[in-house]
């Protein structure tokens, strides 16, 4: 009789909202690479006498994310103070939301391993301020003091949306998928860059394991997972740890643990002080946040088409494969680029192929974002149209494409520099060229006509010669067709 | 309602206030009299009272525009332990927070 | 000449007409301060040089034909919990050290914009916690009418400054009576405006939902003028009302109490108050009646019985959070501790005085898990009842008259060892903060020992106009406040 163990996982995701200024003051949120303590003011340094004023954009982004997560947005909500002492928290309280969060009761679908959609409950989404950053003594040289840490408040006050899931996740892979769906969503909405490495999307996991004999281990909270991979590994490690403890009849204590990525283990972060008592109470410096009539509806109307809807539409409308639809809707820029190509006349399938292979390859090779891609959707579409109209072969198009990437030149100069003419070689011109090749390869022609080219190898060889001669400017199917008809005649 | 000296010490730690033994005694005494006073509030029937009114005022919203504050040098200079661009604090060992 | 005796109105008029210069006014004030400050200790920080420079600037503006504003050349004293850029702000605490704020409170900026000249920062109870200005790291402030007595608090220095003639106006802050009670003790007018009328940007917070800045002056006219200047909407304070303010000065001369209903609180009429305070109150009611007011008896049982307990839960709760930021990291006194926890304990243990510690601990306690519902939440509910009790009362009357404090100024040290008794000094004022209403203390005469006796007028929310109107009618009978210092 062997015991069965079911992991129960819930995630708390902190998403930095992509506003220009902080949530309660006008300091810039652009702290990556900034000189420490430059994006600060009396408010975000916690100076006495300062008061918070809420950023309208943070509310807008929070509402937008809430709606996309199918949450119910509260018309009247308020902020609370979460009190605790820590040097990265200059007021010694974090302004957050507590009993009346901005939004509640949502869900988001993930795709299970068997391919079916599974809804994951969203408990709540609330707004809060980020803390500053602590730098501990490093090899920096200047920061070598063994007994000191250093505080940079640039990040303090950057708006966060905290998204709390229900404990609906069962496997590390599901957790990973859930996070990547949330990340894709916030990027689609334009409310965050969702970058885990940069820390603009941070995940804490609550995990416990249920045993088939009825025992249920206490929950552990895991922090410090800075990538999807780290999340998956940390959860795998933790599940194994819980199962081992339960199997050995040991008691799991409720605690916070830190993921150590280099060692591949979680470590208990024992706090030497007494347990936290955050003493939440309503923030008296901020009256309730009341959304005006029609505000939520307006935000709902402003929502872009969500990635999963767009994927379905790409499949249904453009007849793309599951894989192509997924690839092209992975991010909003690519999906927009694709549809812009179609608007400029590109055919759905060839455009999809071209983007998936050529464009994505160039982006990956150069670690480039689509917004920095040197060729516009209009030009890509123009090439596709020429290919669609058999005026440009795939090979020629690739040559021109490479030329444009390398030299950032426009389509027509690229074509003329590659010595490729729009319209390519076709019709009588192509027929004359094929005749010439046949004359030059009389021996091969004879073999074919005598019926000895059983597997068509020799005919393919001739076609290759033609293609080489046309430098890809001929439509391969037209070449085959002309070749076939010339070989038959006579 | 009496409050023990132990409880006073606990609350003082939570509030990060160093208190000596004499202060603990006098604070415990103070708490006793003030809590007795607070106890009066239980005489009232508060069952249907909403503790926080939500409809009186509403918070204004600020336009999302970043501005640079020019006096960060002055602010850093007010710190008793400035270290270059940083505020310096005792080394933090545990990774919690 | 004794320019220090002039009202803000008179100074402004004379400076603008060229009869006197702003510099002469300031010099007269500084002389007055020089002669009395040793005994009074009303100021924590003086800025004589800065004041004279600002005065010269006003004078230069006038000779250039420019208008320096509504308070041209008027000296003002600012309670030391309001930030003025570059001037030490201490809140009468050790913990802030020599902190010089890098920004200026909105109210001070508005005063200076109108040509007012800051003389210095006034003594107070540490972080505005107290009713006597004895809880100051810079020593107690004295009452100008009797140096052995307290000036009241926590804005004792601001009240004493105006009573002693340092300046015709000053600013204080009032969380539970900290403007009105010292105004009564020092025999000046003091107004605590409706919560949200005056910006709190730059006011070091004590209890955010109760704190309000207001003026002291020796006449209602000067109170109205100062209120006009400091009460503008401020986008930096989310709790500050954004609507345009009325012209507070317009109601002063034509006002009478005819057809007005003045409320008196039944429960307070048999409260344990000093006989001379009671006499002053009864005299005030008589004046109101003779001015045509109908006197209406009101019952405010919850406020009377539960106000104090409610206040001493809510105010410390907010204070415990507001005062958590003082950790010696970014400003204020320093510590050499090598452990984070030790640093917090040391800085805060050494930096805060006894009364502040008491309140931080009370506040931490009532918010801590297990006690939040029993104390903090309960108090908030009672606060709602008190608010509706007042709302109902103001559907029946225009103004309520009650004592400002149960006694005249008490002796220094008298209540220091009895915090609860000290808290009782605010029993008539703190319910007004709980309900967010405007309250004004007016001098209604003097005791046989020569101590000022104050009465308090309460108005409905945003009712500053009718409050000032009623006060100016009463003032006509009582006369403007006198300057203390034995030269009447
Ligand atoms: Mg959070
Ligand atoms: Zn800031």
C-alpha cells in the first residue's frame, strides 16, 4: 500500500507597472542602471511631512490587468498601511491594499499537459508600492565594509500589482505555465514589461503537499526565484522535500524559504525576531479610491484582443496551424506585425511561414526585439506579394532579405544591388533560357527522352541548372512545367 | 484588564523602542489605567456600525508624469551615514523582508 | 515704537502705506523676543537674519511699486512641526537632530508668498503629543501670563508667541485640541479648521486623520485673514478639499447672532469644570442670547462619555505608524550600532521622550494582532457614532458653545506625573477632531488671578464662515485679546 502525494501550489506574483512615475510621487520609475538614490524625492525617502498622491495610470493599468484576469473590479476600494521595520522601507510601512483590494474572483486558463484548458483561480489583484533595494558588501571595492549594507531608494515607490492565485496549481510545470501566461498577458496589455530577470515580475510560491492518508503538510513560502526555470526547479525540490518529510512521518513547519539557484536547494530563512505583526490599518493620508461611473466599462473597451483570443482567431480566420498561431501571437508586436503584413497584401500562409522562419531567426540571432527590426511590415508584405505573384522566388527573396538586414537598404535598391529584377524570369524569356540549357546538355536530354531517367534524377539536375542560371529569379514550378513540356515535345 | 510587563516588552520590541526596567514598570502601570478607560467602549452597541465611511471623500488622482527632484544631494547629506550615493545601515544578514 | 503691538491688519496697512517699514516691524518683534524669550522659551529656533533679509525684500518690493501681498511685513511664528526649507525642524524631539528639511510646508509657502516674515520655530510638546509644552526636548515653554504655569499644548510656543507680542499671528497644529487649548490658556484666538480645509503637506504627522493646521491671533479679523491665506486647495495633500474657499473676511462686520441658534451641551453643563471657566462660559452664553441668538440645549452623550477613550486609541494608533520612520538612517540622530535591531532600538529608545514612547506603545498595542478589533476597530465605530451625533446636532443649531478646557492654565509639573489627568485637559476639544469639525477658542476674560479664560465655538463641517461670524460678534463684547507681559 503506497501513499499518494498531491502538491498544492498557489502563487503570488508582483508585477511592476510600466508607468512613467512612481505610484505616490512624481519620481521616475526608470531605475535600471540609474545612479543610486537619484530617482528620489522627499516622499519616497520617507521624509517627515510628506503625503502620497495616487498615480492615475497605476490605477488604469491595475484595472486593465484585473479585467483581463476576469476579475470583478471594486468601484470603491482603499489603501492600508502594512507596518514593518526594514531599511528598504523608508516610512516603515508599505502602502498596500488589504480588505478591499482593487479586484477579486478572477481566473485565467492554462493548457494542461493533455492539451485541455484548465482555469486557475485568481483570488485578488491589489496595488501597492515597491520597496527600495539593499546592496550588501560586494567586491565593488567601495562597498566592502564587512559590517554594512547600503540602501538605494530608486525602486522604492514603483507601482506594483500583486496578483494572488488560488491554490489551484498541481505541478511545477503548471506553475511555470501559469506564470508565463500572466507574463504574456501583462505584456500584451502593455501594463508591464514582465521581465523576471530584471525583477519587474517576481514570483513567490506557497506550497504544501497533501497525503492520501489524510495528512496535510504545513505550507512553505518560497521566495527568490528569478526565472521560470528557477521556479520550476524550486518547486520540484520543495515537493520532493515535503514528500520525503511526510513519508518519514516528520512534521513540516510553516516557514519562508529562499531558493538558492546555484546550489539548487531551498533554505529556511529563519527570522531571529518575533513573528511579523503587520498591524494593517486604513491609510489615513489617502481617502478611498472611487472609480467614476463608466470607468471600468471604458477600460474594458480599451482592452486589446487577448493573446488566446487572437491565437484562436489566427487559426480560424487565416487557417494557420496551432503551432504557427501560437508562435505568431506569443507577443503582441509579432501578432501586430503579422496582421500589418496581411493588410499590406501578404497572403496569410506565406506571411506566417516567412515570419516564423526568416524574421524570427534574425530576431533570435541578433537578440533583437521586433520594434528594432530594420524591415517594415510593409516591405515584408511587398516581398510576399511578389512571391505570391510568382515574380520573386523564395531563394531570391531570401537574398534580398539578407541584403536589407545587413545594409538596412530599401527593397528596390536591395533588389537591384543583388541584380534581381522585379518580375524575375518567366514566360518566353524563361522558355528560351530552358531551351538553351537543354541544347547545352544534349546528352542528358537524350537519356531522359529514352525513358531511362526512371527516378527523375536527371530532370531534377536540369532544373537545378536552370535555377542556378536564373539565380532564383524563376518560379520553380514554372521551370518544371516548361522543362517537362520541352522534353516531351520534339 | 491588566497587562503584564512581559507584554509591554513584546510591544516595545514590535515598536523598536528600547525600554529599561523602570520604564517597563511605569508603562505597564500606565497601560493598566488607560486600558481600563478603553474598556468603557464595550458598553456601546456597535453591531451595525460601519467603522470606515467610504462615500464621503475620494482620493484625487495625479497625472502620470515623471519629474526630477533637484535636491537629492541635500537629502543624502542629512544622513548620518552617507556612503557615496548610498545610505549606509548595519549589515543585514538574514535575507528576509 | 512698539510696532509689536500692532495687529496683522494694521502692520500690513501701515507697511503698504509707507508709514512704517517691514524692517522696523521685524526689528521691533526681535527686540520684544530678546526681552522676553529667556523667561518664556517659546521658540526652539530663531532665524533673525533670514527674517531681516525677507523684510528688506518686502520693503524693496514696495519701493519698486510691487504688491508684497496680504501679509506684507507681518511677522509670523511657525510651530516647529512644519517644514521650512533650510531651517532646522525638530518637532521638539531629540530624534530629528538638526534636520533641515529640503522643502517647505504649503502653509508656510503661502504665508511667505503674501509677504509674511517667519521669525522662528515655536516650542511644542514633542511630536505634538501633550497639553502643556512641557514634553519638549528643548525645555518647557512658559505661560506669558504667569511663568510658573504652562501655556497649554501642544502648540504652546505658538500661543505664547502671539500672547506675548512676538508676532500678531502664528501657526499651530491641532490633533486633539493643540491649538484651542493653548489659545485658551494664553488668552488668544485659535482656530482649528475643518479637517481638509488646510493643506498638511509639510506638517510632520502625528495622527493623520485628525491633524489640522490653524492660526493663532489676537483678533478674529487676523484669524480670518490668516485662514484666507493658508486654506487654499493643495494637490499635494490628497485629503485637502479641492474646492475654492469663500472670502472669510467678508462676514466679520455685518454679522450678528439674530435668528441664529446656538447650542449648549447638556452633559457638559454639569461636568466637573473650574468655577471661573464655568462663569466665562455662562457669560458667553448670555452675550449670545443678548445678541439675539436662541439658545438650544443639546445632548451629545457618546461624545461626552466616550470621546476621550476613542481618541486615545485612534491618535496613538496612527502615531505609532507615522513615527516608525524615525530610524536614524536618512536623517536625524545617528547610532554606531553594528546590528540592525540594535540600531532601531537605540535610536528610537534614546531619541523619543517618555510621552511619545507611551503613545507609540499604546498605538502599537491597539493595532497588534488580537487587539485590533477590540480597540482600534471599536474606536473607529464609536468615532462614526460621534460624527453622526454632531451631524444631527448641527441640523438643529448653527454653532455650539462649550468650554475649551476644564481649567485655566495649570502649574508646570502639576500633571506631568499623571498622564491620564493630562489627557483630560483635552476632553472638550478632541471630539471636534474626531468629527473633523472646525473649532475656535476665544478669550472670554480673565480669572481673579489674571489667567485667561477661553470658550470654544464649534461649527459644522466647512462652517468656518458662520464660526468666524459668531466669534466676531462675541469678540465685540469681550474685546480683542490683550498682550501679556505686564504692560496693559
Ligand atoms: Mg505584496
Ligand atoms: Zn519620489
